[in-house]
C-alpha cells in the first residue's frame, strides 16, 4: 500500500470509528439518564470485556512487554476519567452541544502531539482545526441561549474536563497504536478500566433491570468496534492528520440527538457543520510523510 493510500484508509477508518462512537454516546446517554453514568459505564465494560476476551485469545496474543502494559494502563486511567465525566455531563446537556464542547480536544492534542510525539504540525492541520472550531463556535452561539435547566452548567464543566482528558487520550492512542495491535488495545483497555471502576463498586454499583441489558450490550459492541477502527487508523497516520476527524462527531450527535431525544437541528447547526467538514477535508489533504514500516502495527 502506498503512503497516500495508507493515509486515506486510516482517515476512512477513523471516520467510521467516530461515527460508531457517536451512536454509542447516544445509547449511553439514555442509559446514564436511567441508571447513572457510573453504573451504565461499569456494565458496558463488563459486556465489552466479555466480547474482547475470546477475541484476544483467538488472536494468539504475545505477552506484552512491561512498558507496553504501562501504556495500556496509563491510557485506561485517562479514559476512565474522560468517560465518567463525559457520560455524567451528557445526561445534563443536549448531546450535540456536549459534543461541540469537546472540540477543544483536537486543538489541545495538536500541541501535545508536537510536544510529546515530535510531530511537525503543518499549516493545513492548524488551519483545518481552526476552521472546524469556528464551525463549533457558530453552533454554540446558536444553541447556548436561554435556560438549560438545573445542572446544565455542571454538566458543561464535566464535558470540558472530559475534553482535556480526551486530548491526552488522543496523543497516547497514537503512541500506543505503534506498539500494539487493535485487539490487544481493546482487550487491556476494557479490563483495566473495569478494574479501576470496580474499586468503587461496593459503594455505587447496582444491577440494571432486564429491559436495559440489550442497550448495554449494544453500547459495548459499538465501543469495541469503534476502538478497533480508531486503533487501526492511529497506527497508520499521524495524529495531526486524524485529529480533525473528531469534528465529524457533531454531525452524528446532531442526528442521534434529534432521533432519540427530540433535540432540534437548526440552520445554524447545519452552517457550523459545513465548516467542520471543510476543516476535516483541509486537514486530510495534507501531504503525509510515510511511516517507517517498523512503526506500523500489523492488524
């Protein structure tokens, strides 16, 4: 596969991963409203671990080196905080608005990628991110008006905290994907986060009613497949190329919010979305340097 085709495939995989993750967000919002963010996330991870364990065993895994296990564990800690804050937040603010607030993450991650991964952040990537962020600003101007209800400000604060941890997660994902296969990443991530959340189980955990288990299973399957797509993508393209793909999550969030929670999609939302997509396309057109073959994890 040529470097150009490799980047295009990675970009497409990342888009698919974000779309599936957005659908999962909608399912998790409903579950968080019904049973709380912690309980919904814990049982989603239980099902996810049940899905990934046989897949991991069938993949004939190698025993990861200690430093790779440390990467898995550190990212899992970051994601645990990120996920709890996000799902708690989206139970209190509209889904599309919450996603829009998280779009500070790619800009933060661009700086982190340059600092820790030594990637040269090109003008197209910066301009694409700013163009996408301007679309978010237009959307927020149109949406953040009037009374959002009790707890909305706290929900927005939680989503912003989640966005900071998400930026850290994006940079770790690039480093992690260069050293581990997607199935390995998904396996350890599910189990490590489950163990971390399990520390609070004696105080917070309850067993959901039977009617919620199909939704929990769907959320787990969507999360696993999304993670596999994104891990595969980040092994094959620089973080700065894939970061603005995150902006497409707003499109899916707007659709999911409208379908399942009656959240209206306005002309302002459409105008902002156009700018977001334009930013993604601008970033994707950046000429990419080929990755050394040694750095590419074989899926």
